[in-house]
C-alpha cells in the first residue's frame, strides 16, 4: 500500500540531517530508535507526518514506527513549551518532597505531562535523573537545579516570566 | 599503537605529571556540575594563568570523587588535600603557591583519612576522581589498557575466561549471575558473529553508580568490553546507555574516538590480529529495557518488550547471535582482574560474593554520594560510619534494589551485605541504589510509590504484570487514602504471589517485593492506616471515612 507523504515537505536543512542519520544506518529498520532520537532533536517532537516520512524511508509499516515512538517515554508526540521543567520523582527525590514541587508547577503552569495553554511552559516528571545526591532535583531547560526548597522554583518561574 | 608504545606513553605522561608543581583536580561529575563545578574550574584555570603558572600547575576535570553532598570538590594533588563547598571566589587562594593564602579555607578541607574515605575499598572507582575522563593519556598513565595488552599478548581467550571464573565476579546489574560462567557460555558457541553488550540502562530510581563510572572513567568500561570481546570471540560491542545521561554519552563518544585513533579499539588492536568495535545505542526511557531480552529488542530498533527465555542471550541474543550482556560495573571490574589475577579478586569479599560493590547513598543521610565497599561489610558500617548517619532523625529503613527490592528495617543493620543475605531478608542487591528513610517516610506510601513505578513501566506484554500492577497500586492507593479494609491486605498478599510466579520477566516478578517486605517488617503501619485510620509518619492524607473503611 502506498504511504502518503506529508502534504508540506520539510524544507530546511533539518531534512538533510535526518536523511544523513538514516543513511548512517543504511536505511535499516534496526536503526529506528536512533533515527527517532535524531528526529526529535531536530524538530523538538515527533509529529505524525514526520513519523510517516521515517516509516516510508526505512520501509517499515507506520504502525511499527508509531508503536516504537509511543512506547518510549523519551519520545514526545506533542510539541513542547518554550521552557521545560522536569521534576525528578526518583526515590531519593520523592522522599525529599518532590511531589510538592510538582504541585507548585501544576498550580502555576500546567498539569504534569502537559504544556501550558500559552505554550510557554511544559511540566514533566522523570523517573530518576541519577542526581540522587542532590535531591530533590529539577531540570529547568537542561540545567539541573539541586536541593530545591519548596519555594525554590519561584525565582526560575519569575525569570521566565510566569505570573 | 603497539604494546611498547603504550608503555612508553604511560612513562611519558607519568613523568610529565610528576614534573608539575601541582595538579588541581576538579570533580566534574553531574552532582558537582550542578553546584557550579564548571565555573569553579574555569576560575581556577584563570587564576593559575593570572599568576603566570600555567606551565607548572595543571587544572583538570575528573570523574566523581564520591562525596556529592559537599560539592563542588577540588583535590590538590601536591599536598593531597580535598576541598569542598567551594565557590569560584576561592579559586585564587586554591591556586596560590603560598599555603598561607589558603588558611581561610580550613573549614572547606575534607579529611581524606576520615571514615568516609578510609572505610572504602576502591577497585571500580579507583580512577574516578583521579584521572581526567576526557584525556586518554591520563588513563594510560594510571595503568590503563595494560590489561588489554596483557590479555592480547600473554593470554589465550580461554585463559582470560578462566581468570574471570576464578575471580568469582558476579553480575553487578543485580541478579548476581557468575560472570565467568556467562563468558564461558558465549565463548563455547561455535565461532561466528557474536556480540558483547554493555547494559548501561540504569533505570532503578535512586541509583547513579553506572552513570558515575561512565562519566568518570569511560575508558575502563571500553577496555573491559574489549577484553570480553577477545575472550568470547566477538568483534562488535554495543553500549546501551540511557538517553537521559547526556554527559555520559558525550564522554563515551569522545573516549571511543580517542581509543580508535590510537588503535586501542577498531582494527588491529595494539598491532595484533584482534579487532573490536564499539557503538553506542541510546535508550529512550523505558525501565524494562534493563531486562536483557528487552534490551536486545531495543537495540534492534523495536519496542523494548522481553521475550520468553530460554534461549538465553549467550545462545541466541542480538540478531539471534550469541550475545554477552554485562552491566557497566561488571565490565569496570575486568581490567583489574586481568592485571592482578582472579585469585587477588577472590581474596576480597565473602565466600559467595567476591570483590567490592559500589553503592549510591541517597535519601536521609549526611554524606550522600558514591561509595565502594568490600562485599560483606555491614549496612551499619555503610550508613553510619561511611554515610555519616541520619541528620536529625531516626533510622527507619534502607531501601535497596529499586522497584524489585525491599526495605530493610533496623534489626538487620548488622547483616553483612552480599547477594545471598539480602535475598534472605526479602530484599535484593539490585544495581546498588541505597536509599535511607527516617521516621518521616511512610512505608505504605513508599510501597505505593514503587508500585506506581512498576505500573507505569510495565511493557504490557504479559497480563499478570500489566493488570496485576494496576490492581495492586489501586489497593495501596486506597490504603494511603484511608479507604481500604482489612480484606485488602489478604488481597495484596495473593496478588503478590500471583505476580511473582506468573510474570514473564523480572519487572513483574520483582514488582511485589517492596510491598511484601514492608508488609513483613512494618505491618503496624498498614494496620494503622486501615484500622486506626491514621498515618504514623503523618505523610498520607487519609480522607476516606472510617466507618466506610471498617464496615
């Protein structure tokens, strides 16, 4: 069955970089996860047209590509906000009160796992970022914040302009 | 590079380092970096340059020094002094040749002969905090790749397997399968395509040992894998590393490139006929991929779902070829065993558990960080002598083994820690996360937390795990909300048995462990929630109505 390509093909050099990632794996289905990593890095998230393109190029059924993309937590099928907070909910952070930080963020920005309606902030939780010595830890836009006090996120929220 | 050139490089680099007046080693592991280690390191380099001593004093980054709670850490090699809790403003004093300038830093000095360091025995972490993980000559100066050279030039593949067997090393990923036996199984498969896989998908919440080893001493893992490849007859290795471990990935990529350039990996390693390549595969956040058959599926680009065993991976693994899968810490033990011999390693530890174990200390403990102790030391030594005890609270339980492990109560503090004794008391060695809880933690809530984890991470392939974890979580949630009745405890017991006996892989089989161990050692907490409608730790909000619950 022919696979419909996305209506508006992706034009910039991201397309080329993605192509390169696929050719590095000889367009083999074995490289699917690596290709999805690259695609997410380039586009921020994995849209359905993007997944279809990848399925087509790697000669895989779209169901397999969507199946893999939705299986792993690391892959996001929805666009992310301008800023991202990842609250670690590993055991050490959990016993150090990380849930309170999630509540703060949910109260002020968005429910965990979602993005605020204005597209400004995404709130996520992680299963352990391996920084247990720094519990509770929060990753804000890629930076690890250590031993975050209950009001420790206020400053960050102010910096990115959350009311 | 030939074996002679390797020794030459070792001598040259050692001589260069000895000629220096001082080396300032900055811990640049993830813990210290998030406390500003990068800025401190730059400030030190600037201070050294400003004093015009760049030729005599070297500032370099290292892997984890262990005492994460005091970061950022700097070790001054010349006078063997370790400083902690530093700021970039301290840089000029630290770099100064005049000891008087450092007087005001006395409070930052950490006693290297204190129990935290003195009670440890470092094999896996021997280089961590001493060598720069981004510089190959540094690793070589510390004796790196000598084990590979010895294996390739003085030993037969069989001989290597024999040494590993003699050492008594057991898999450090948690289950403790004898490493030598596993290697032998792969080695005796008919010569054809074989693979060596390093499991660096450290998913247990509360565990960061593998991360620290990869970040602090990546070449050690590569060397261990190459030796394994020689011993079992494989030419290709994969490291399956968690996608979340950005720094570890970067350092591994860098290390692989350096090793390939010097012919320590790739074709004609050390000018011998042996070839071995290592590629990275990034995980994508699925806990179940720590299970070996799920990990294999993930490397093949599929959903990480386990399959029925046998056949075990040593017979049929990656792309149906014989595959050796070991954990990061296991591979990190290989080079010292090859250099010093299996008998040396077997002399450390207990009768059935040899060598050392790295633990990640976290939770309610003074010295959070990374420690390595000989097998068989007591939990009390680890937590109170090395860990410094529980600040402002009383010890309630130590959790080992992550979501497949259990909570160890106070009565077992004097138990020697090894594989067997932990299983005997309903816990599990696991990969080495050790989380300390004091009386502010509710054990029912902890059990619920782990069950939620297993519920989310269940891959959905087998029904006992997929639906059993949901049912168990539901009961635990109702207990913490004060909505459960006494019959729910019996139900929990029966689900536990069901999951343990009928799940396909270790995730489902181990999922009931936290529940069973807390039920066994802290039954009064469950009773208090159900019958008295209160949470002894004051953590749970019991909003359900008492009459409803006990009716």
